C-alpha cells in the first residue's frame, strides 16, 4: 500500500509454520505511515500464550527499545522513542503455545 495515511500490516506469518509444533514465533511487519507511532496494542486470542516475550526490530534489523507489559492476552508496546514514518517494524511474538492445533490465528493490532 503506497502513500497510506496510517500505519498498516504489510506481512505476517509463523516460524516454523507447522500447526502441530509448539513454541513457534508468530510475526508481523507494520509499515509506519501518516504519523510517528509511540505505542501499539496487540490482542492475543484466548487459548494462545506468548511464553518467550516480544522482540521488535526495524527494516535494517536494528532492535527497537520498548517496554512490553501484558495483561490477560493484551500486549501494549510502549516505544522508548516514537517510531518515525517510513519505518517498517518487525514484531515477533516468541514461544507461542496454543490450546488447540487450529492453523488459523487472528491477532488484533491497534496503532
């Protein structure tokens, strides 16, 4: 999506991408457009646990400093510095464990 007026998800997936494996890493990339972003919220569905934290980097692989508290499946990413427009953030939810082996997992992300 070129010249968007708001941050948007451009890619997502899981590694490894096999539904019977536990402790996968689910990730998505967000293109920051329209305005700088100082906070993101991620709602993880019931039955899914993030056991090994959240990692964030930019399109160059540089780690982005952020505080990521969680509360009942909601993760709030508070960036140490606002993320400027035209940055592509890679956000990894590490050590995903699910209660079932459904291959469809939907996350809600709010900028």
